[in-house]
C-alpha cells in the first residue's frame, strides 16, 4: 500500500495493493487496514477528478493553484472576477475585442485632431473678419424718415423699449433734445449734467422756469441768488412757542427746548408775545436763551421785585448750520 502521507497519488499505484470493496453493515467494527484503504481510495478519486490540477484531464505540469483551464469552462456559465489580465488578445467568438477597441480609440483621437484644427481655423477666420471690419469706413444712413413698428435696439438684439441703446448717445452741440411730454430718467444717477455754463431751466416751449423738488435738494457747491448773493453752506431754521404756565413772581422759570439738524450751535432769538400782570404793580419781565448747543437750549423767563405775572407766552427762533 502506498504511503498515505504523499501529497500526490499517481495512476497505477493503487491497483495491486487495494483489496476489493467489502460491504459493512451498521454496528460493524471497521479494521484499521480498511480505514486506511478508504482514505487512499477517496484521495485517489479526488486526484483523478477532471476539475482539479492533479487529475489526468489537465496534463500540463506546474499549473498554479486555483487556475482555470479555459477548455473546461461551461460556455453557458456566468463568471465574476476581481480583475482580468490578458497577455495577447481577447476574442469573443471570431472577433478580437482588443483590436476593435484599439481601432475605436484611434478613430476618436483622429476626430479630436480634426475638431482642434477646425476650431483653430474658425478662430483665425473670426480674427481676420474683425480686422477687415475695422478697415471699413463708417457709413451714414440718410433717409427722410424712419418708422419702425415695435422696439428698436442699438447695440442690443433684445430691446426693451421703443428705442433701446446699449452705449452712449452723442448729440451735436447745435442740436437739441425735444420731449413734449414727461422725460423719465431712471437709474442710480437720475440726472448727471456736465456743462461748463451750468444748467438752465427756462421758459421756452411753454415752460415756467421753475424747479420743483419733491425730495431733498443737495447743493454741494452752494447757492447763488438773483441779487448776486451766494450761500455756500445750508441754513437750518427751527422755531416754536413757549408758555410760562401760570402765576409767578420774584423768580426765573426755565423751559428746555430740543433741536435737530444743526451741526454747530445756532443763533437763538426769544421774544415775548403776551403778558398778563397785576395792574397795581410795575411790569418787570425779561426772557433769554442759554446753554445753547447743536441739540438744544434753555429759555429763561424772569420777573422780580413786587411784580406779579399771571401768565406769559412767546416765541423762539433758532437758525444756523
């Protein structure tokens, strides 16, 4: 009997040593020799199997473990592999897939080369056309009248108004822009006038020469009046009334007044408008402003000696910048 420790069993080694098959029943005792024989038979059967590297069906020497002989693969089988390495070619039926792929990639590369050349030719043509257009002199269109239905665009292919200009409009010095209706100018800078002589709001064409400002008028360079007077800073004027609030004598009453809009302490004038005093006494009453600042001041109303004041009112006026 061959040594059961051998890793490979060769054909013919079992023919002279293995006894014929002996049937055993349940409960029978198996001898050590029968047990050893069973192991040898099992290993021999596995070694002679067509799907292993040890069988006669794969006679090539040195085939690697787990390698697959393509001739033994079922044509209907579905095979999944982590990676596939090819030494020569990959054929499906009669077609060489790798060769087909190489031809396809070569075609793509050739197409890319043609596309790059066409793009280069187009860029050259556009540059040449631009140079030629620059050499064409400006043309003047002279027609009696031009009537266009719908919107007209200059510099834009999608005009949003009857005349839509993308760019600047230059008008000859001797010409005028006439707008019999409302001229509506919209944008971040509503109206920006650059004129050496300034801007005149006249009475031509039925105008009244007036400037109606519905918001705030900002004069950064000052204001010049018809008499030649010039004001370079704004004048802020605030005014109001004061009331003594009832009888008082031999005392001073104070009234705090708040101000807004002044950057500097203004000039304040205080006047008396009405006095109700005891007729049997002399009338003694004066008023003034004190503690003047850009945010407010205090009105003082004073009487003294035996004068009795039953009530007094007046006004105040503050002006400055």
